[in-house]
């Protein structure tokens, strides 16, 4: 029910794990008269306010990450309110005598209040980049780079960006996108209007402006939208314009709000931020701050997870129909153990012709394309399962696990085992699509 306050009391009891978990132990004392049990020691639970929106998937995933931390670590008594993203914190927070706050609605005014009260706070806001508070956030530029990589890997040589002006998170995503596009974003290829303006005039006016912008772009073009909402705007404008998606215009958004993306026409591809990782790291940082540790000097930026490819960008934008057909066949069958000879049988041409035309269009060989897709699958399985290497090799279409170890080490600099144990590898999930990999 809207506005209802949820009082959540979380207390986790874990035993014998590196001494990091809080335990309530009943202590026993032996005396001459026999064994006397003392009352269990009482550990005060810390009172923590979570000022995080529950109305959108991003905020709910942050909360899921906090919950995951609490299951294995500290016991907190948590205040959580059902709220929208832009709702201000409750008035009582300005004089609250709690132990800590994780806040998505931080402003310069609230930052001054938190500092004045010396209240441990972890800031999660995306609108104000430097409030002087310990901060955990998505790496917005990395999100933009991932969107550009996704479109470039699909063969697009003309890229464009559709965002919101005067929104720091959108502007940073645009900066990362343009940086990774490597000169493929030409004049007039960025469209931005104020988000607030969508409420000030009929939607048809904005849709028509976006349609005129899309019409002015060279074809085929890959467009990154700053979020899934903006991606839907672009898709709707393409429908109004009669532009074919994804053959003429490919679109990728951000946030991977699954129901929203599936409702788009066609379904929207989307970059996946690691919101759950943000929640986990924010809870861990707050615990350290409440223990008296100094605040970190810099914001902790969390890399995105990857790209979920749906119909809006499920295409290879190449001028050569033979290469497009071969690339699609490789993408669909790479993990079934196919070889280049199978690709030649599909497209009915000689190996020398396919090699030459593949390199002209995509900059690498069919074998490199095949291996890139297989290795991407290997990385996914190393991160997400506890499967043995022979089982992973079979699932990725690689006949011998020994050969898998050799090529994995050559391309990543790590053995499969080292990659699986490396926590940094879990924040470097690649986008769907091909990568240039040496042979």
C-alpha cells in the first residue's frame, strides 16, 4: 500500500567464517559449586535508513544487493519506505539519531545536514556528482562504452546517441559512448532534450522531433538511448517514420527493465547496470563507516554487467550479404561445435573468398568470430556456474578442454580457474556480440 512504512528487522547469525560475522554467544562459567550459565550477551542492532526508490527495477535491485549483504554479515534494524525516485527524504531524517543511511535522494542540502550531524551516509544519487559524501554508483561512462561496443560489434559504422539534457547520468553515458565510438558519431548524431519537457507538451511533438532526427542520420545506423524509456521513444519514432528496425536502425537502451523492454516494438536490447552490486557494496561501505573507518577519497564506480540482445539490435550491419549471412550463422551455431568448413557449406563459397570479404567488412577472420563467441560463452559459464572445465568446453562447442585452457590463457592472460576466482572478472561481463580476437 502506497506510503506504508515497512519495518524490517534483519539479524543474521553465521558461525565460524573468518570471524567477520556478529554472533550472540551464551557464555558459560565453571565454579566450584558447578556450572553456571550467564544470560546471552545483548548486541544492539544498528538502525539504518534506506532512502531508495521501490518504484523502478533499478532501486529494487539495489535493495536486493543490500539484502544479500545482510544475509551474510551485520544485523541491522532497517527503515524502508515505499517511494518514488525523486521523493525527498522524510523530514524526521534531519534530526534522526540513527546509526547510518544509504540514500538515493541526496542533494547538496541533505549532504550538509548529514555532515553537520556526523551521520555515516553512503550516497547513491546519479544527479549530483560531488556532494562530498562517500558514494557508490554505476560507472556511467563504462555503460556508454558498452553500448557503443555492442553496436560496433554488429558492424555499424554510423553511430548516434539519444539522451536527456541537463541529466548528469545521461551526459556521462553519452561521453563514454562517443569515446568508444572512435569517430563514428558524426555531426548532428546526438539528440538531447530535457526530461522534464516530456510533461510540458504532447508526446507526439517529441516523437516527431525524434523521427526527424532519425531521418537525418545515415543508414544503417546504430543508436544508443540513455535508458530504456528513451529507447522506447526512439523505437516509436522509427515506427512513425517507417524506418526498419533493426536492419536500417538498431537501438539499444539501458537498465534492462525486462517487462518494459519486451513491451517495446520490436523488443528492446539493453545494457545491464550492476545495481545489485551497487547495493551490496553500499552496505559493505556503510558497515565500515559505522565501525569508524575513514571515508574513501573517491567514489566507487561499479561496472555494468553486459548487454541483453533483443530484436532491436539483433543484426549484423554489413553491406556484404554473404558476410552478414555467414556472421549470423556463426553467431547462432558457434557453441554447437561448428567449424569454418560448416560456414562455407552454409554460404556456398570458397574459404579464400569468405576470409577476404569477412576481413573487409568486420576486420577479422571467420575463425576469430567463431572463437570470440565461444570464449564469451566460456566466460559466462565460469562466472555463473560451478561446472567442470570439460563440461564448459562441451557447452561452448570446444572439443578438448586442454585446448580451451590454451586459447583462454592466450586471449585473457588468465587460466579459466584464475578467471573464475578473480572478483574483478565478475564486473567485466562483455556485451553480446563479436569481439576482435587474434588467431
